[in-house]
């Protein structure tokens, strides 16, 4: 609700103020509008796989972290290969370079969507190479075409909007992906980190700022300890953090109760 109200205020401000925070005339430029939309979806499709593959390879296929890093580095190799040809390609046919790059990214995304538990390391490697190659092939000429027809006095503002929309697209789709991947443990972890640190802090502090400070320190301690304990034992971090936070709260509550009885 707050986000909707803030967005409505932002739109009214941009449309009614003589010097708005964001000049809506930028969107009247067709090249800039189309390029910004393409950047939004490119940012969305390019970074989601980097979030999905580590958990898939580690949890379901028992790949070591070093192997996962090597497989995902294939995307950087694809980018590097694209940089070798992008300058002459974009000079001669920039629109064709964008179309080819987007097509390759679409093909890579389609092939990634077909992967299952029986996938091999080669499947992960070549799809990431193809995606990285398509991204490197499309991004540079797309950026040039986006700002070609934009007036010089609007390039600075347009650059900020272009980068913001691209990062916004990747953030939205990564957030959606993480939410879809979260199961009961993830929900319980969020609830535990929202409630248990504050409950522990209530036994040590009386003022609000003291409780907030103690709760933040407890939350950091729970997460750090849970990760430190789970990593060498090859255990999932979420349940370990929940157990540590719950055990700490029970211990603090027990000690506090004994102390009150003695007092």
C-alpha cells in the first residue's frame, strides 16, 4: 500500500512539476523507450540463472563449490568471446547484432528451462557460454542505439534511468525467483529472525533504542554462528540458524526466570 501511494505521488510530481525529478519527455524518444524495455528484460534473464544454478548444483547434485564456480564462469567466457567480434559487427549491422544477441539469450534461456536433475556439467557450461555470448553481443549496440536519438542535454538523465531500469529488472526477477524457491524452512527462518532477536533483547534492555541495538547484534550473531557451524559439517544453514536462535532464546528465558525467582 505504501509503495502504491509513493508511486502515485511520484507520477503526479513528474507530470505536474515544471522541473520534475524524472523528465517524462525521455519516454517520448522511441529508441530510448524500446532500449530501456529491452534492458529491463535482459537484466531479468541474465542474472536469474546465477541465483538458481548454485543451489541446484550443490543441493541436488552435490557439486563442490569450486566446480560450481568454474561452471558459472562460463558465462564470463561467453562475454569475452563476444567482445572479440562486437566492435566490427556493431559497426556494420548494429540492429542485427542486437537481434542475434537477444536470440542467443532466448535460446540459452529455453535450454536452461529444459534442464532437470539428470543434467551434466557440460549442459550447464555450454548454456552459460551461450547466454554470456548473447548478452555481450547485444548489450553494447543496444546501448548505443538507445542513446543515438536522445538530445545531448538529456543523456545524463537518460543514462541514470537506463541503468536504474536494468538493475530494477534484475532485482525484481531475482526476488521473485528467491520467493518461489523459499519453502517452509525459509519462511520459518524469516519469522525466527524477526521475532527471536527482539525477544532475547527484551530480557536485557528496557529502552527502545537499546532493544533495537541488542536485537541487531543478536541477529548478526545467530546468522554468523549458524553459517560457521553448518559449513564445515555440510549442513543447510537455515535450520542451523533457527536452532541456534531458538536455543539461545530458551536459555536466556530460563536464566531470566531463575534470576527473578531468586530475587
